[in-house]
């Protein structure tokens, strides 16, 4: 094929091989762009809260809250003169997200699960490990929790001693069941 460009005649030939090469390059660029955008999205979601921490524990709540992931933080929670290490709990349903504070002293550690609206304390007694105390921001928040479920969770494990991983996992799995 002959084409005239700025008064000069040029012979241009299109070959199938060149066309296929261009298509392959364009497809590879599309894939590269998709992968790059996916990585950017995932990294943004993972580090959106400003904390780059590893997953401590994960599981399922078997409730509408869905599965959960627990990550460690550098935060410290203060309660009655004691310092607690804080873990973030993220659920599939973000409305259920909470924090769990752990006091690392004694045979059975004290655990506090909390948000801006509620606070539950878990620890061990002679009967075992379970929820012991609850406080709510307002009566309407309290009404959103099931008193029978609270009573049923007073003993989650019949043991005077419990491993920290097991306790944190039980709290994350069972606390959403309290929400009626």
C-alpha cells in the first residue's frame, strides 16, 4: 500500500505478525494495569487505619457479624490502675468491629471487649471462663443486647485457666451473639 505523507510517497505494509505482536503487548499492559490497581486497592484497605500489624487470629462468629480477623496494636488500655494490651477485631459486618484489651497478669487474665457504646469484662472464676460484667453507653444500647445470651455466656469454658489465644478467639466468636 502506498501512502502520501507531506508530499512524499511511502510504501507501508501491514503484516499479521506485527498486528498479533501489538495485540499481545496491549493485553499484557491491560493485565499489568489490573494487577497494579488490585495491589494498590488491597494495600489501601489493609493499612487504612494507619496500623500495619499482622493478623493475630481469625475465625467465624456464626452470626450476622460474619468472619473475623484479630490484629495486634501498640495501644494500651487503662482500667483500675492496670495496663491492658489491645487487639482490634474486624468482622465482615463492620458495625460489629470492636477492641479486646488483655491484662497479662495472673493465672487467668482479665479481658475487656469494648467499643464506644459498650464494655464487657471476661475472666475466670471457680466455675470457668466467661463474661462477668457489662456496661452500656445508654439504655437503648443495652436494649440491643440479649440478657439470656449474656447468661448463657457466663461459662464459655469450664476451666480455671485458659490460654490467651483461646480466650480472645472465644470472645470474638461469641460476643456478637449477645447482640439481639
